[in-house]
């Protein structure tokens, strides 16, 4: 799972160098509230999966949620700023 998270973070970081042209994806995702629901749903599904839940034991899940929401928001063209690690 850590590998999956690392790949996700690297993919999003690579996309950060190419700003989106418009905010239509951000709006289609439901803006900040919609993105938050999507990220929380993904994390809840991961935590409920007995095959991978143990990977989340030592992770600050609230920080992970917040940073994923920020990253998705930025990449979707929203008015967010990513404040996590580079």
C-alpha cells in the first residue's frame, strides 16, 4: 500500500508542473466538498479492506486526507494550494 501511495503522490507531483487550463474538472468533481467526499471514501474503503488496512496503522490519516484533498483540488484546476511535502 505504501508503494501505491508513493506512486499516487509521484503521479500527482508530476502533474503539478503542468497547470490545468480550466476548472471544469474541479467543478465536475463537486468542488472542495465533492473532492473531500471522494478522498474520504477512498480512504474508508482502504481502511475496511483487511488485505491493506494494516498499512494505515501508523499513518496520520487526517493529514493524509487533507494533503490528498489539496493535491486533487490543485490538479483538477481548483483554487487550492498544496502545502504538503514536495
